[in-house]
């Protein structure tokens, strides 16, 4: 529970939903001038164009109650800021059912005892939480796709020029990413993570050998399905997958977030 409290404190920093209101001429409209989110997905070079500002769908607040309690849901967190997978990638499993190796379970316990969720120290949130908290922007070009998270994480460069993942990468917070198209699905493979990064607010670990595969499928103009599969034989006994539905936020943009600017949470987190 301590790790959850730290996550909630760390996600209270940006001013959520201060979107720009600049109508985009490329956005299809209904007769009343609103964005037509059910219109056909845009395409570029024969493939779906995933560009835009996206946000993972938020579950109803009562789905958080079994873990956080009613008081936690009411006072500790703005549920509009994150998904269940940001708190725990194994949210739907019972305690003890997580596919952890003995070493993975020991590392999880070390993370929880430390209580040092990296964003509470103004370090990056990491993948996949950077996509499950606040919003993120995708910019698609012919040879790469740029992801700009609103969490303040470094921008991700997803190369789609046919290169392979580096064989001996420098470990980093967002890893090294390459993408390819399988029909209309964008498949992104990422490796080369630092072990300092957590998978979620609970503290599930990742090793430098972790490989993450993301599959994006833009169903229409305003909706995209995301499937994220994790493989890490050091800490997990089998691959596992989480899914999210992404909604486009039209006529908007991500806002700047600098963690150390007017930072006031760490003093409170230390007392938890």
C-alpha cells in the first residue's frame, strides 16, 4: 500500500486537462462542428496514421475501491489521471498469483520496502506507465514515430526504417524501440531498459533483459486498441499481456511538465 500512496502523490503534480483549444483542419467534423471520432482512421503511405494526442480510457472509480478503499479513491487520487495498470499490471490477479520468479518476488519486495517510486524522485515513469498516466502525443513520420508523454518522461523514438534493436544497448529509462507494420497494426519492440525503472506503482520490477512488444490498432479516427506484452525470464516465469483502449483528445496538445519546478510532494511522501 505504501507504494500505491507514493504513486498517487507522484501523479498529483501536473495540472491535468489544460488542453489547447485549437481546431485542427484535418479533423473530420459532425454537422454541429464537433470532432467526428467515429470517422475513418487517417492513413499515411498506405498505413493508418497514429498521430494525435491519446489517453488510455479511465475505469469507473468504484473499480479502484477494492484496492484503495473508498477513502483512498476519494482523497488520494484523481482517478481521471491514471488507469489500473499504472497502479498494478497484475490488477486482476489475486495476491500470490503473479508469474514472478523467486528473484522477481524478492526484487518486488525490495522496491516496496524502499518506497522510492522513481517519479517521486523526479525520475522517469517508464514504459508502460508513461502511456497509462495523463496523456501522450504520437507524431508519425515516414521513418520514425515520436512519442511525447505528458508525465515528463523523455520522448521515445520508435524507428520504422527497418533497423533492428541494438545487440548491446546502453540501459535507459525508455529503452530502444523499433516498429513495423503487420497489416494495419503497428508493432513496436523495445528493449534495453534500466533496472531502476518500475513497471507500475506497486513496484513490479524489470531487468535489463526485459523485452516489451506493443501492438497499436487504430479502429477509427478517435479510438485505438493497445496490447502490451512483457517478456523477462529473470523476473517472470512467463510472458504476460495487458490491454488498454486509447481515446483521441481532438484539437489539443500535451502540456509541459517539469518535475523539479515548484516540487512539493517529496517531503510528504517521505512521511508515508
